[in-house]
């Protein structure tokens, strides 16, 4: 659909402008959940009020209840990549996971939970919704909750971190779904996973900036149109253009997710496999750019074909060379029971 024939192009531009720094939907603006004194002390995510703390506990319990069969095998998949890269497709169609055996830790899921809660308790209208959005609605321009997702960004990210650290203390199998835009934070995550005795796979899903932007817009438009037609649902989540552009300032114009995933795989001795998937353009096949692994915990990263060849050879003699995952005592994890 071209810009001239897209009936929602004007609204998309409104959301884009509102999401800029200083705009009504700025994640650090006055309507961010952190700036509600009934929920947070001094605007700090680490200092929720008792009421907000109780909500957090309930939302984490809800997240766990969605996968009651999650196993405690000490396995983790770090799923990295920029917005619109296709991480959901890879998770559902490439990795072949038994989804009931894994707890998915994804801040975007907490965004939806927080927005639904705001709709239910009335704070969506009384606090979250900025005056600029109200003015547009009054002249007939529909807005939907996920377009305000930036206002719950910091809180949802913190909730995901708390859930992740709870899971690591228990040895629960986790899929950590993240943009992974900061290499230093990625290395720190690897240190935590190794300290908890996990066996880790890193899966990086990459696309160029132009394809990321096109998919973000398409995903938003489809969800927005559905909500306009039915009057139901949360609509489409908009990723601020400034944030999306910033993600792609890595080496060679690639995303910082790629740099972070590579740093995590190289530095974490618990990573047994590291794969990178790349899609050049829409309607072109996704291909494997990198597939490396370790023969044993703490070993060097090598081409995974060498590991596969040794495994086939060992299997033909009725033996197995796959190392037993080391399960150490989890140390260094921040304890946070909300």
C-alpha cells in the first residue's frame, strides 16, 4: 500500500511526532508511569509504592501461569535482534521449541499487561493519556492503548528483569526475548547465566534498518486497522523512530543487537551455540550468517559443523560427546522479591 492510498498515514505521522523526545508520548515525559507518585517514589523504578509492588507480583504470577509446564533444566535461549527482525517467527518456526517447557521473558508482554491494567482501573484515562491525544480523539482521530506503550517502557523493562532473575534462581528454562542493544549489558547477562549454571544458546535475528522500519510500520498498520474496524483490542505498538534509528548505529551500519549478541557469545563460557539469521529484504529468504558453538563449557567458539561432525562420528560408535551442563550455585543475582 502506497503512502497516497494509506488512509491511516496521517495518524501514523501523528504517532511518530508524538513519540519524539519532548512529545506527548515521550517515554520520559510527565505521563510515564514512573512519574505517578501514587505508583513510584521520586520517579524511581526501584522504588514502587506498596500498591504498585502488589500489582507487579500479580503480573509476574500471571506470566508464570501462562507456561505452567516450564521445566527446571537450567537452559536459556537469548533471542536478540532489532524491532521487526522476525524474532517471533524464528522462535515459533525455526528453533522448534516445546513452548510449554519454556518461560518467555519479554518486556513487550508486560507492556500489554500494564496497559490492560490501566484500562481496567481507570488510570489509562485519568493519568496515562496525554492532552495531545485527547485533543486528537475529540476531532475523530482514534488512538489505541499500544500507541501509548512508550509510557510504560521503563516499568515493563524492569518487570522483565525481575521475572528473569527469579527464573534464574530456580533454574527454570527461559527464552530471553530482547533487542539486546547494549553490548556491556549483554556481557553482564552472560555472566549471570554462567553464574547460575545455565546452558545457553544465543540466537540473533538481523535485518537492515530499512526493512526494520517497513515491518514496524506494517505491523502497526495491520493492528491499528483491525482495532478501528472492530473497536476492540489494544491496537498496534509503535516503536519510536529515534529509538529504532539508534539501534542501527553498530559497526558497518548493522544493529547494535548484532554486536551485543556476538559479545555475549564470545565472553560467556556457558554459550554452547551461537547463531545469526539475516534477511536482506522483504520476500527474500532468511539465511544463516553465523553458526558457531563450543565442544565443552569454557572452550573456544568453533564452526558448529565441526561439533555436528564429531557428534555424528561418536553416535556411529554408540557414544555421546555432548557435555553435561554444569549447574552451579547461582551467585551474584540481585534478589528482588516484590
